[in-house]
C-alpha cells in the first residue's frame, strides 16, 4: 500500500492481473491513489507517479480496455493534483478534504525569481552578514538607475545575467 501523506492508504492495481471488467477496474481505482495531471507539462512527473509510486494518473480519454471514465480529468476523484504553474487559493475551494496539491497558496512570492531577489535584497540590507551568499541582483525597471550607477562605478567590463520577469 502507498500513501500520499501517511494518512491515505490505497491498494495498488495488481500488474499481474490481465484484463478487468469496467466494474472491477473502477472498484480497484477506489483503492488506489489517483494523481490529477491535467496541469502537468512534463512527462517525467507522470512517469514517476506511475513507475516509481505505482499511482494512476488522470487522462483526457476513457480507459481503452474497459471504457471507464473514472480516470478522466473531469470525472476522477483524485487524491493528489500536480500543477506546474502558479496555484491560487481560489482552486482550493473545490478540493475535498482528502485531496492534496504540490503547492501551497502564495508560494509564488518566493518561487518567482524576481520576488525571491526582492526579498533576499531586503534581508541583505537587514542582516548583511547572513545574506552575502547570492550575487548582486537588480529588478527591472525599478532598479535600473541603481544598476547603471553600479556599472559606472566599476569602470570595467563585466558580465551580467538578465532574466526577464515571468519567463524561465
């Protein structure tokens, strides 16, 4: 038996079992962890869920062998949802008590690089001895004047990394 968080335990579908009827298939699904992958952009997430953890993943089409629609994104009573993009509190409203998500609301405050840079810079001002572990960072357009002054003071060629906001 596998569990998402130690409280939910569901049985794995026996890989040795050849074909199941629609009813058997759906009964087995009730005992297995189902991961909603509607918002997953990377196949590695699906592959790990299936091959490493033995979970079932939601899909767009009914099951090929049984015709069951219980794993379709719109019908599935999933246990875990994996989202590759920003997660808003609004999405929590429709969650059932047993359902889990791979994000916590508001995590983009730290996960987006421009926000992380902003808060690291603030901490560096407050406690410089503890926050010297990251390179000088400027956020555009608000810090463009400060950057230009920095470049003028150094009076030598240098390499800068530019990371546009909202892009990888």
